[in-house]
C-alpha cells in the first residue's frame, strides 16, 4: 500500500500548491524522457510537442524499452492525464483524505517514473548506478 506523504492538504491553497508541484514534476519527467529519445537517436515527429504516450509507444515499437517498462510508465502517464484532463471536472473538488492521498500517490509515481528514465539514461551513458524504483522486482 502507498504511504508516502508529500502534501498535507488543509486548504484550497494547499490543494493548488500540490497540483502545481505535480505539474512541475511531470514537466521535468517529460523533458528527461525527450532527452533520452534524443540520446538514442530515435526520430519522433515534432518531439518538442510529442505526448508522453506517443514517446512511450515509439520506444516500445523500436525495442528501446521492454513491455514491462512500457506498462509501468503507461500507468503513470494515465495518472498524469487524469490530473491534466479530468481532475478538475469533478468540481468542486472536496478537501478530504481521499483527494490528499490521490495527489500524494500521483506525485510519488511521477518521481518513480522519472527515476526509470534516469536509469535508462545512466545505462546508456555507462553509469553503473541504478536508482531503485517501486517498479523493480
């Protein structure tokens, strides 16, 4: 069960701060994933505006990531899409433990996905370090 707690949401100010931090973390993850694509020389049309889903699909198709990595990252992409496309449609968003837990979980998984990408980059550049992630066996 997920237990990390990054946000303690007691007000809408806390709530919007948490969502902002999630959006920032997603953007950092997306930038690193695009840098990985550039490092391995895979052509993706309009890489600058390519979605995480498009990148993930292309890397699987080109055998640059395995099915397990694809599936794990795809789950986090779905979490990202929920925040970007659906989360605020449930207005008003209640300030309760369920919302707080959901935001903490999404934030955690975004950091884990970023570590997956960082591990791919490190492996490519010959670094023997590996960040442990929740997706490891």
